[in-house]
């Protein structure tokens, strides 16, 4: 196992070290081979092979894709009805009664003693995809840059879903990195996120979802307060993210780096974040409220603690099977009021 890990690390090093003018396809081939080797050390999926205690103590997760375990195969059915709000859930702050530190409206909820906050994002139009000045870092999946209009306001998690909130809702903690419940939950698949959200909706009477990919990128860029940063909140990645240049090979508690323009934390780095969308190539023309609902892969965004800076850009996108998970993959919530 140790030999496989070292080979995987070597391939990742080679992939990151290839000159920019080298074909992107060669970089992706190395990237994919490394991922397959590293998956054995810190991830799982439908077959359910859990890492045993000895392996967990001796092997660090260095996946260069978020292989963020398996439960239900589909999103909530269209006829899903919300159950009565539990006595253990309290809406603490209404959206029109509070503002984030940076002025955006927010709404907070408490579930089994654990409070989480959602930040309001106003509708707007933005350019989605790689900016011209980032062509050197961009992958084909980030192109073409195109205009996107979001017509409805929505709320998105101030932070990634923490281990504390996951435990409050699900009664367990699947994470590899433990010891502080304010760390983001990880080792959760897209399917696991759907099960969590279904239970959370039963408790709160809300209709939480994962953010769409467009909602995610618009919020990461700062919404209608965007200053055009390369990463979510800054052009200096160390200010806003835990990534492989500063993470010490582990996740960190949420809200320990600076927020972006909307007061949202960790949209670059810490853990990758699943989006609601299936993966598809970008359109050639402008779109309104896009959501790709058909495909084999689900999108995840944001980079993580074991990725380099290229992957933490707000425009970078990646995708994987919905039943896979890894110790650098988590999520944040969204809902439309």
C-alpha cells in the first residue's frame, strides 16, 4: 500500500510540473492514473470498503480529485412533502432581521443544539468560466466563458457543513480528520449529501438543496459585490483558503480564514464541495438559471487542503461519480426562499 501511495504522489508531482505548453490531455492522463492509485488509500463508494484503523493511522489522504459514500441514488422526488418542524429545531434569525459582517442578509437555524447560518445572495448576471487572464491555469472544462443570469435570490451556507451539524442530523461522523467538530465533514458522497438534506428538510421544514454549479460560482465570486478576485475573496490564496501550501495535510475548522465579499468562508480550499448539477460541457451562448439534471457524473468545486492553487480558483470545475467519497470532499447547503 505504501508503494502505491508513493507512486501516486510521484504522478501527481509530474502532472503539476508539466510545462504549460504541454498538451492538457497528457496532464489529465497522469492526473487520472494518480487518482486511481490514491483512491485505495482514503476513499470508498458503493462497495463500501472502509479504511481500517491501522491504515487510517498510517496513510494520509493526498487525492488530487475530491472523491467525496453511498446511500440513495437519486435526488428528492418531485412529490416529496415536508414533515412538521421538529421541536428540536429553532429558526433563530429571520432573513430581514440580520446581516452578515459584510452587510449581506443572513438566516440562521439550530438543529439539536447546532447552529448554522445561510447568507442571502441577490440575483444577477455574471461571466461564468475562466477569465482571459487565467488561461494559463485553465482546463478545457472551464471554457467557453459565457454569460449566466440567475433570476431568483437564494441562500448559501456561510460555511461548509461541519462535522457537528452532520452528527446532529445523521447521528454519525464519517470524517477522516476528527478531533474538532468545527472541521468540515468529509468522506461523504453526493448521494450521502442527498440523504442528509432529506433528513435536514424533515427537521427544519425548509427545502435545502446543494447549490447549483452556477449558484456556487456566483457566490464564490462575491455575487453582486464581486471585486473580480482569482480565488473566493482574494488574489492571495493564503488569506482565504487552506490548500496544499499551508494546510499541513489536513482539514481545518471552518471560518479560520478570511471570508469573501459576501461574508462566505472557505469557498476556496479546505474541502471540495459537491454541487447539485450533473457534469456537462459549457454552452456557447448565454443561459438563464442553468441546471444540468442528466449525466453520469456530479460536479464539485473549490479545491481542497491537498490541492495546489490552480484548483482553488473560483472558475475551476471538476466532477466524479455520485457514489464515491474521499477525505477532501464535503459540501455546503443552499435554498431558494
